């Protein structure tokens, strides 16, 4: 039997999310956080997250994705606060590219820890709770809260479930031709054998 998630009304979460967002964007280290997550250009392998954005550009898209990720994390933190720390209720579905940017944010562990401590908030991100969960889509709970808190979503980054899957299927075909399969979980590209003694 699966427990039914009970979440606060979107308007209530939106109010708290705006407060958290204001605290985060006013934090003395917010610029450092943005710079850090924007540097994931060559060392962050990502086959199916950011590439679902049409004509994705790691440098040009970083500011917009960062804006969306901060808003998304504020929403999730607001649910955490209002549910007394219910991690399952707080792990809301996000659009794939926005979720990918939150992964880059989570990698800045020491910086995020200081920000959480300064503002007495809790960031929420647990991959195991995403498995099997419904994908983000237009009109869902996350979207309702977002609209109430921040207005319309940016369609470049908030891509619905069906369109995300369509784009990932296109990527399957492109990547399969070079040996990247199973949605990036297997890579069989002939790299050759180099000199391991140097």
C-alpha cells in the first residue's frame, strides 16, 4: 500500500517559498554559488539533462538555469518547513534541466551548508525518492506553487513530461550511434589502449 502524500495548499507554500527565495538571493555568497555551478562545463557528464534544451549552451544557459534552480529549491524547502520536515512530500518533481542544475548546486556542499545555517532552511534533494516518481509536468503541484510564487515558468527550461521524453528519444538515436546507450548508463566508445606507464 502506498501512502498518500499530503502537501500544503500551493498558495501557502508559495508565500513561504518567496521568503526563502528572498533570503537566498540576498545571501552574501549567492554570487559565489552561481559562479561555482556555472563552471560545470567539461567535468560534469550529462547526456539527458541539459541536452533536452534546444540548442543548449552551457555558458549562455547557466544564468537562466540557476535562476530556475534557486526558485525550485526555495519551493522544496518551503514544503519541508510547512510539513515539519517531510522529506517525501518535499521531494517535488522538477523539469529535467532544472533538476540537473540543482545537482550542480548540491555539489557545492560547504557553501550550501553555510547558506542553510545562515537562513535556518533545509535544502531537499534525494535521488532515491525520484525513482519511479511522476515526472514534472504542466499543471502539477510544483507548477501550481511556482506560478503562485514566481509567475509563469520559463518554457525553455520547464519542459513537460511528454516533450521531455520525445527529446530524450531523439537523443537515444544520436547517442546510440556513438556507443552511448541505456540513457547514458552504458558507454562503449573505443578509446584504445594508451601507455599506462607514463
